[in-house]
C-alpha cells in the first residue's frame, strides 16, 4: 500500500473515531435524564483550557447528617422529583459531595461549561440572581452541562451564550 493511501486511511479512521464520540454524546443528550441545578461559579478563565465557567453543583443528599460540621461523602447521582439527588456510596465512584456548616451539599469536583471567545461572562451576577445549569445525568461520572440560566424573582431565564 502506498504512503498516500495509508495516510488517507489513517485520517479516515481518526474522523470516524471523532464522529463516533460526537454520536455517543448526542445519543446521551437525547436519552439521559435532565435536570436544572443551582450552580456556584468558581473560576471563569484558565489560559490553557480556553474560556469556561467552572461550576460547583448543589445536590440533595438525604440522610441524618450533622448540619453544623463538615461532611464528605462518596456518592452516586440520579434525578428524583426534578432534582439532582446524590445517594451515598460505599464503592468508589469518582464523585463526592461535601458541605460545610449550614451550606448545601455540593459536588466536590466542579464541572466546566465552555464559552465562546467573545461571550459575556455569565458568572458575574447581579444582586438577587442565581446561576443555574441544565445537566444530563449519566449512569456513572459527573453530570454534563448543557445550558445556563439565571434565576430572577423565582423564574429561570435561559441564557443564550453566543
């Protein structure tokens, strides 16, 4: 086989791998449960990764816990009654929830929502606003952010991030 044909074959295989990954995420987006989650922005920019908003997601974690102390718990995620809920897990899942005194439970590892280069930074909130993110919840691994919204006066207003 000539080098030109080998190069074309390798390029076609790489394109097929990328397209299969894009297809998997499109299928997941269509089939996985979705939920809106209150998010706390952490870090809006990192030069090596591009422009993004790093979000710590709040979760419901039912159970008798001491609300005045620090708690850290390995968890599995699922959607219950339209809320992102965490279930304590004794097996390592790669996900953990934590809370400090009188704060809600949040996922320890933040998720990244990538922004276009010239988009306004949605993490700069006005008084009375909350940042929310719609996520899809896979069977394992962290939630995948889909879109952002601001909560004003009790209403979610989806943002167009252009």
